[in-house]
């Protein structure tokens, strides 16, 4: 198999097929486009998500916190704590670990999350540091939001701009490669995208408004996340490329490396499906909190389409993220 997430068809045929034992307390189980597990605790539910960081080097501490907390926020939940496992290669120094943990703590504090435990070890099983985090949140059962709730007629909204995380990673880790291809001003501005990686604020806001579905954008980029949201909900989707915000920094860096910004890992971006009667309220809530948001499409009965100019193209399932073509 290629580097990156296990393909959708193999997830279904091998991974999900072999998870057969069930408990009645589990309300949300593994599925395409569903990043969180939800466990019943009476009037409350516990929402959990786990993710590794494998495609970045410089910001691995902060990214590891945000990526799993973003998944929990996609259920409209405020994350409370994070468990953190660090596998570090032989040769890692005390200073390396100190830097990672300082960055992780800074990220956790920025979204009011506590690092509540985990594991750390030096091992020859990896050739660079790998961090896996598991985020935990608590929510009222009646307020649950999942990826599978999109309804026909919903408006599709995205926050921020496509390719956000991937642009930051490339600018930080491949600065020498980019020099001479894009300006230093573009590189420095792109590095600052790392400060926008969290979607906790918009997730909590959207949960309060009452959206039908949310999904944060990770590997596979914006188009992959839109396909996953539609797949999880068993619906179609129509998206308009000319309505998708993409920053100039992302366009220049992606053009220089011949990669597609709409298929580039984009933690920091949330896609949401919201009913017509709540759309205005949601957009106003985002505006008041200075969260960029754009209407980019709608939920339809069956076909999954992206309109590129006057051309109608099939929206494909996520494949290898564009980041792995250059990292």
C-alpha cells in the first residue's frame, strides 16, 4: 500500500470487518468519515478521538494536541484532556523532548485542555519522532453532533481556507526547497498558518447553534473531507471550486511543488452541513467570533460532484495526501 491513510475500501474490508464485538454503551463506532467514538454515561456521553502525527517535524508537539482535539470538537464538544504517547528514535536528546513538551503544553493551554497522561520511550522502531494523542470530551447526550447527520438540502460551509496545515508544514519543514521558488515573505506568512490549526472554537459554536454534521479536514484535504462527510451520511454533495477560499501563500507553494491545495492536509479547517433555517445564525456566530467561513456547496440526494468552472467532475474518495508527495 502507498504511504498515508489506509484506503477506504481496505478500511471497510479488513479493519472494520474485524471489529465485531459490541457493547451497548457504545453509541458511535468506527466508520468512514467518523473520527470519534462516543460512549454512553447516562445523561452525558464521553467523546474520544485518537490520531498520530507522522508527516511533520518542526511543530509536532503543538500539532499532536490540536489534531485529536479537533476531532472531538467536530462533535460540538469542548475537549477536556489529552493522553500523549511519544515514540522517539535513538539519538533523541533531553532538549528535543523538552522542546516538544513545551510546544504541546502551549497548544493545550491555548484551548484550555490538560495533558492528563500517556507514555514516552526511545525506540529503534521509528526513524523520527511519532506522537499519538487521544483527546477526551464530555457532552450532553441530546447535543451530540456526528459526521453522519447531513440532510438533503443542507448548506455546506467551511471555515478558514483550504490547505492550511499542509502549507504550514511545508513552509516550516521544506523551507530550503522552497527558496528560489517562492518569496521569503510568502514562506514566513505560510509558517504563521500553524497558529490557526485549532477548530475547537468553531466546533463548540456550531454545536451550540445545532448543525447537522461536522467533520474536520485532515489527510486527503478539503475534497477528501467533503467526500467522507457525504459517505458517512449516505448522501450526495455538490461543491463549487470557485467558492472555496484558498490563500495566496497556499497557491504559490502548491504551484511551486506541483501539488493540489484541495487535496492537501488541512487541520484547522472544519466542514459543516447546516439546515437552511440555522445557516444565518451560524454564519453570524462565526462573524462575531472573527472565524472566517464560506458557503461552498449543498447536500443533495446522491451524486458527489465538484463544479470546476463550467465543468462537472465526480468528487473522488480521498487517496494519498498531497503532503506525502513532497515530504
